[in-house]
């Protein structure tokens, strides 16, 4: 099984939560999360954030807003 580092896991946690990864990537990240407290904490925060967003948003954002938010989140993850 391919090994991943914490930075890679944190970059892909959003896709992991939303089941947007291929089986091999999914299994690799699952294994890492099961053995890394830091990444597990990051995952937990992302899950809570997603739940808050789902509860708070009752309408679909504009495409432009969604792209800006996603770009900013990716930028934050890259700098973490």
C-alpha cells in the first residue's frame, strides 16, 4: 500500500469526506487516519465544518462564490 504523509492527507481530506477518491486512495487515507492523531483531528474539524455549512446553507451558492471558497480552502490547506 502506498504511504502518504500528513500534508497529502490534509490536502485530500475534503475529497475523502465526500467519497471522491479512488479505492486505493481511499484505503491509503483511511489507514493513515487510523494511525495519525494529528490527521484524525484535522479530519474531525473538517467533518464538523461540513456539518455546519450544511445546516447553515439552505440555498446553493453562486458558481463564483463556490469557486472562491474552494480556492481559499485549498490555499489554507496548502499553507498549513
